[in-house]
């Protein structure tokens, strides 16, 4: 997992993980769903074998597409596997043929989504990757500083903090669901609650792609200041 959306943690050294995998003849599959388009993803430099992302997060295209990349090492493993793939949906050997020079049928592609993703990628290129990554980092830091000023600490230490998803820790006794409901009803801002063991303990605040903007951070911090005063 490159960018962990449940906890707000970012794996800082994928190359080291890849090195351990390859020493043991294993492949490394990397989930880049919450990082692609918001922070550097260097699959070749890091030695990642399969990486997949999503259209709807830091790329800010509609949901429904998952960009994927497969290394020569992973391709070779696919070609030489002895047992057939048991699922149709994620049969990369079939998808390989579908995307080949001589395509064979696998599914009907959503042309409208492909056009939408192209437009989103055009906007990424127009902004420039380093400017885009810097924007995500700048707005995240603005949010972290503001949350701390409101007395909320952050779950993840700065060295492992993800700019696209932040997880402030809720003070004991705070009405988690009520406060998030007021944020939505009174300020039209939706933030998510924690998952599993973190339910009721943290919030999950996304600043991804188009939504990573100073005005969003400032509006949220203003609304939280107002609501925390009355709760
Ligand atoms: C890190 C991560 N991986 C995978 C997924 C699943 O993506 P999707 O909802 O597009 O299936 C999510 C969704 O939030 C995610 O945050």
C-alpha cells in the first residue's frame, strides 16, 4: 500500500520493500489509488512489478477506471504460470490480449470514461507534476497546522503522513457523527469517519486533486472552529 486511506499513512520507502520482495523471488504489487496524481509514484525507479491507481482520487476524473502497469518481470510470471487464472474480471493474461495489437474480446470499454480520464490527465500535464505534488503538500500542511491550532493532533507522525488524506484524532467525548452531520448540513462539507478500530477515534479528510485547494482548507477550518466551540 503506497497511500493508506484508512489511516492516512504513506509508505515512505517502496524501493526497500521491492528489494526484499525480489531477493525472495516475489513480485511487489503496489496500491497507488490514493497517491497517483497527488504525490510521486515511480514504479520503475522503485522496482514495483504491478501498480494500480484509480481515476477518481488525486487525478479527479470520474470513478470507474483503474490505471495499471505491469513490469517485464510480472509479464514473464504471467506468461509462464502453470495454473489457469480462476477469475475472469482480473485475468491479466486476457486483458493483455485485449490490449494487444490483435485484440480479443474481454469487455466493452467505457469510451466516455476514457475521454474523461484523458481530459483529467491533460489538466495534470498543464499544471505540471512537481507543481501538483507541491500543491498537495502545501494544502495538507496548511490543514495540519490549522487542525493542531484547534487542539486536534494527527494520528500519523510527519515522516509517514499522507498529503492526500489526513487523520486528526478526535478528543475524547466529542460527538463524531453529530459534528460531521453539522459540517455537512450547515457548511456543505463532507469528511469521513474512521474505519474499523479507528471508528469514532479519527476523522478522514481528503484533499485530492481538484479538491486540494486553499479555500477548501480555510472553509473547513473555519467551520470546525465554529462547531467545536458549541460542542
Ligand atoms: C487505498 C485504496 N485502495 C483501493 C481503494 C478501492 O478503490 P475503488 O473504490 O475505486 O474500488 C480505495 C478506495 O477508497 C483506496 O483508498
